[in-house]
C-alpha cells in the first residue's frame, strides 16, 4: 500500500482500508485495484470473493431442562461452539445438552469455507428441581419422607423395593431404589437413590 491507494470498485460487497485490509460486507465478488497517483500506474483488477455466513437454526425446543437436549442445524460439515459451556454444551452434530440454569448461544464454523455464523438465538436452560429425602437408608418396613411435597409428581422407579404414597416411601425389600420427581411447570425432573 506504500505510495498508492486502493480503489474499491464494489463498496457494497466489501470495504478496503488504506493499508489493504479487506472486510466483507455482503456475499459476492468484489473488484479492487491499486493506483499510484504520482506515476498514474494502475494495477490489474484484483477479484475478491466474499462468502456468505452460514445460517443456523434451532429446530428443537428453545427452552430445556438441565440434562435434557435440543437440536440445532446444521448437523454436519463443520464445528459447533457453545458461547457458555457451563450452561450448555453442543456436539458437532448440533445436539445441545443443558448443564445449568441460564441462557446460551451457539456459533457454527463451516469446514469448507472457514466462515463462522452469527450467534444463534438463545437457548434457555432451566434448573433441575431441588429434592431431598429425610434419610438415605431405611430398614424393611420403615418409612422416609421426600420433599418437595407439592408442585410435581413423584415416580417410583423400583416398585419391587419400595412403595410411595404422595411423598412417603416405605421399604418392602432390601436393595437400592430410585425415585424421580417431575415438577409441573416445565416438566423438569431430578432423581434420588
């Protein structure tokens, strides 16, 4: 760029600084040439192709629970990046898994062009419900109390080991039982053993 100026013939497609730095504005072919004002010499035309940014879409739910999933596209041909992996992670197939409460966006880089998308619309991750048991171990015939006692439904995943009525658990056989609580508002769940 020393001793001359860049002439941008397609400013609607890209911008060119005095030192020759090109920034894409829209996809297409941009032409430029270098002009030496003192001598009047003009370079051959240089053609620059500006590639479009990839498009990304949420095709699943935009609100999910922690440890549940949703789907973004594209599903192949590039690499996904989570802008906050502490809230949600994403595979290179576009599968998002919620980790903790919050909102997160994602970007995709096309492997063939190297172009990176704009950030996706946000995905909101809801927390798992907070649950607890009055004891972690009980003897046959004994009971324990689960909390919360309202706002959702308790599910007994080992009916041969314990019974559950509302939030009262009774041991009927030795072993480890898993109990799952699903809250009513967003159907987020959490389990206890």
